[in-house]
């Protein structure tokens, strides 16, 4: 079986590119499940009902989130509405939404888990290592394949969690930095891993934002109003192949190319 995971969908540019490219991606890679990170899908920060619908209607089965989950208040109206969105499981107890979700296709039950890193991140979250232990224990016997989106800044934290879940999850992918890494691999016990899948959105900005504004921020130290970059748009994703009998990953490939805006 195959899982297609789309890196952070950034703003309208990312949503339009996703909608335009999903038919070709599905035709070429024939994934059984399609997942996307959507925490920046609304104006480059947060998610809304309309942007979530855009992503799901593009052919995505499930949306994962991250540190910008609560950037827009309207998310509180949809996070528990039955729409297929999960937020980091290691947010404090009592926070709305779900940290994992099971989706089923063709008799295969896939459980997706979302986690948030703590290194160089401002969010007050619980330990992702202890949380993944709890989540995996809760899912025992309920899912055939486990997919983890670890939204984190530090590469070291991502690599460590990858080894920590090796053999217990079929795949663990990193998100958040918007820069695709070239370290995709199958770990020793059969878990597919990559430190960061990258971003689906503007290719000629600074992680999605107008480059001149970000340069001004760094050179002058003054606050700026973020504006989404214009120009070429990139698709960043991975396609993961999993053995249906062993539930171990056998291949992970990076997908990266630009499309017309």
C-alpha cells in the first residue's frame, strides 16, 4: 500500500497548486491514502472551514496541523465538527480536537498521529516521546498502519523521535520548517523517515513569505506584516510504500517540483 503525504500547504497559492496537481499525483503514484499538513493553509497562518474544504476536495483524506493550529479562532468551530482534521496530540488535556484519527480504505485501517516538537518552539505542550507511547498504546489492535506527522523545528528532535518509534509506526515524517530535507530512509526496524517533507506553496519567498519583507526584518529588526510571496509555486511531498503483510515500510521517495502560479 502507498501513502502520499503533502508538505505544509501554504496559503491560496499552495491550495491552488494542490488542487491542480492532485489528479496527476494520484495517477502517477496511485496512493491508497492521501494526507496533507494544513496548518498554514489560510493566508499562510492557521486554517479555516473554507481552506480545509479546499484541501479535502482536492483529494486529501486527512489534514494534520501544528503550532499554528489555533491561529484563527474559527478553527474552534470546526475542529470537533467531524471534519477530518487532527491537531497535535501533545497539547494539554482539555484542548479541543483529536490528536489521532483512524481512516479506512479497502479494508486497511490507517491511524494518523500528529505531534508537536518542544525544542525552539513556543507552544506549551507535553513531551512528544511520552505522548507517542500513550497514543500507540491506545491504538493497539485498532489500526493496521500507523502514520506520524511530527511538526517540529529541531532536526535532532525529529531524528530522535524517528528512532524512538522505529518498528512501532510504519512511517514518521517531519514538518514545520518548509524546507525539504534529503535524508529520507527506511530505519532499521522498518519505519519510513524524513526530517522534513517541505512546503507546498510559493517557491520564491522565504518559507512562503515575500523575500523582501523578510530581508527587511532581518536587516532592520523591525516588525513586518507578512505577505505571501508571488511567482513560482512548489509541490513538496513524499510517497511511502508499505508492505501490507508486515506493515513495515519498504520505500520512501521525495517529490519536489515547481508549477506555474
